[in-house]
C-alpha cells in the first residue's frame, strides 16, 4: 500500500473522532499523531484487531514507554544451579542446552529456545495448555523436567505442520472454529494429534465399554473424544468445535462447518434492522 | 522450587545406594505428583535420582499370575492385553484417573507413592501434621468435604487419593521392593499404605531408600464380574470424592468370592471384610448388595462437611456390584 493509496483510504475516515478521550490521550502520549495515527489505526483494522485487542495493544505500548521508578527493586536473576547438560531433539532439530536442574521442559522450550507456541496455563498439571508430544506420547511439559528428556524427541505445536502445509488437525480446528481466545489451542492440537495414534493403537479410555475386547483402529464416538480430551481445559468453552474437528480427522469423514463469515447482504440486512443487528450477525 | 542435585540412575543398585545415603534425596519417575509438590514447596528434596531409565517397565505373565514393572507407564499397564483380559478392574481404575497426558507420564510405582490431595497439605501457609508433624490439622475443624470418614485420627483426616491401588487391593496384589541392603522383600498392597494414627507423615511402609520394582497380581476368577466406580465433581479429570472397586466370583447366581474396596474414604484404600462376609454364599441380588453396603459403612464417622459420603458410599457399592454382575456381558 503506497502513501497515496493510504491517504485515499483513511484521510476521509472519522477514525480519530470515534476514539474516546482516553484513547486520544493515549495515542498522543505515544506520539502517534496525524498520518501516523491513521496508519496505525488502519493497520490495526487491516489486521482484524477488534476494539478490545486495540485497547490491549495501546496499553501495552504505553506501559512499555514508562520509565522505572528510581528506587524500583528488581528481582535478581539467579545463576544456574545444579546445571545439567541435556540434548533434546525438538521438532527434528538437535538442541544442546545447559539447564538448571529445576527447569521444566515447558520453560526450556519457551524461555531458552523461543518456542512460545507451547503455553503455560496452570503450571501444575491441571489444564493441558502445555501439552507436547515426547517420543510419540502426549505429556505435560510443565511437570516434565528438561533434564529428564536427554535424547528424547519432542514435538511442539511449531513442529506439527509439514512446512507451510497445516496438519489436518490444525486445518480442522480452523474449519470447525475449535477455539476462541486460542490460548489452550496449541495444547489441544498436540493432544488431538497424539489421540489419533492412540486410537490407531487400540488404546482404551474410561468410557470404553468392554475392555476385554481388544481391537486396533478404534472409531471414536463423541463421548470417547470428550473423555480422551478431558486433560485439555478450554475456558472459552470451544468444546463443540474441538470435538467436531477431531471427529472429522479421526473418522476421515468431512462434515460441513457450522459457521460462516457474514456476507455483505447479511450485514446490510442486519444494519437496516436498527438495534437488532446482534440477533442476525 | 528449592534447588536440588539431579542425577540419572543407570542401575537399581546405585539408585538405591544414592537415595539411601542422603535422607533428603528421593527417586524421580514420572514426576506428575513430585514435581507439582516441589513447585509448591511441599516437597523439598536436596537431590533427585531419576530412575526413569531403569529396566523396570516389563509386564509379563508368571506362574502365579502377572508381574507389572514399577516403571511401566499407567497407560501401557491399562492397555496391556494381559491386564485388560485378566484384570479389567485394574485397567478400569487406571483409566478413571487423571488425563491421557498424565497417564502417559505416571508410573505404577509412582502411582502407589502419590500423596494426598488435602488442600491443607498443599498449602504451606496452613498447619498440617502430614507435611509438618506437630503443626496441627487444618482440615479437622476446617473445610473437610473431600476428607476421610473411616480410620482417621485427630492428627490427620486426609485420604489416599489414587484409583489404581484400590483395584490392586481388591486383586490381592503384592508390592515387590528392593531394599537398601540389596535384598528384595514384598508387602501386600493391603499393608502398603497406612492409617494416620500419630504418624500421618508416613503415607506407607516403605523405608527411606527402598525402591518399588514391581507389582504382582495372583490369578483369580474376578475378570468376568468386576467394576470400578468413581464418583467425582465432574465426569472426567478429577480426583474421586469416593470410589468403589468391586469384584465378584459367582456360581450360578450365588456369590462365591467378593471384594469391596472403597477409595477416597480413608488414609488408605479401605477394604470391607464386613461387606464381603454379607455377600459370600448369598444370591447376587439388589437386596443382598444393599445389606452389604450397610455393613461397609456401618462404622463411618463423617466430619462436618463430608456426611454425604456415607449415603453416597452405600449407593455406590450397590451400583458397582450391579455393574460388576453385567460387566462381562457388556
């Protein structure tokens, strides 16, 4: 987008006047004025940032510009104690690290290797956000010591896709709207990918009817999928979409997605109904 | 987390030697309970000896039954054909616990070693005789909805939270242990965990440095009629409020052998010989089951917030026995 195009797009908009007084002040403090402000707002909108996200972004930038108080006390960054050398095979690449013996695999991934796709939720084994696949098995990286992973193959959400081609489970999560805020999603997807192999192996779950009958390639009911995914909590409650995504990939049967983006016509209809837009869009 | 020395053991002898030489050292296997407790400063070992690389994960049949390795993962144990076909009660109990991720990490030995989920034990700002002997019990007069109704003392009302051990108890399993002198010894599961008495800090009868190497389960005729019923606040991924491991052997409709073990009602899995005596020799009917359930809970003494466990326990026993009767036909 060149400058002329940009002015044409935004010079006539009333973006600024739609901001609250607080937001005006904040953008002024950030030194985002005039064309830069319009560009900032335009880019925000172009990136489909909602008003809420915009607030967060602006506040984060504002805080980042604040100078620390002169007498502020900073936590000491402790030196590594009881260092352990460990060789990890992460998403196919060999990594050698020297970690504090206390370092969880989760923290090694995020803080040492920059693989921040794996999320820290509860950090005590109760939410599943940190789920990764170690030697083919889904595990909780928050309760796994990095030191205990010597020589092990670790697959994180960054290693699930085949280059630029999404893993079928990733594509299905998008198709079936298997997330809202997205924080639990990397764990959900790693968990779901491992679940496919468990079903192939014929592994049972708490809701499997007769454990004495053993079969490979188990077809999973929705009840089975829910039970097998119970270790991954979603606070947004995106469970119906998650189950739909896993059901599609596990069964191999394509199903229609239950949502779509509103069309121009639908939006026009909604806008003409004044005040009732929420019921339609 | 308090800092600790980490080493990875290459053989059981050196692992036992290292831990027994240091009173504040402990073994690390799956870590699902230990690492969590260390993060909360409830456990503060100075040294961890990682035994996960030891060759103790085998599950095999023996002349007397089966032997499951202490380091076999819960997932692999629950899904092993020998276990699923001969001891489905054990598979059911394991699969009722935790989540797939945790069962993939957790080992059988570690499962036996898991500590209580009493909130006062977990919160280091609270008194707890189990965590800090002599400091008092926060739960006795506090919030005790999840606590014991049987076998507790005025020092501790915590429960053993696990599922696997309840089934192992019902199946007459034995824990094989490698001692600090290099000799092996065995403890029946029924004697493995302890009642709190005056020493609630001791969950079980292992001595410091002793290592669980296997769990042995004798042959039995319960495979066709057994059921593990777990009652919890949500349908999955939660600890039991109460659990029942029920196993029957029948001849026609007459009960020949019975096992009733209650979980999450005491400091250890709680077998009810009273209920079993009611069942043996009687027809397998709801009437019989109800009499047995009354017998099992006869001595229950609930605390302020867990009175519900008495009636829940009775109903759960009846339902578990009914499910056991039809489990082979499912």
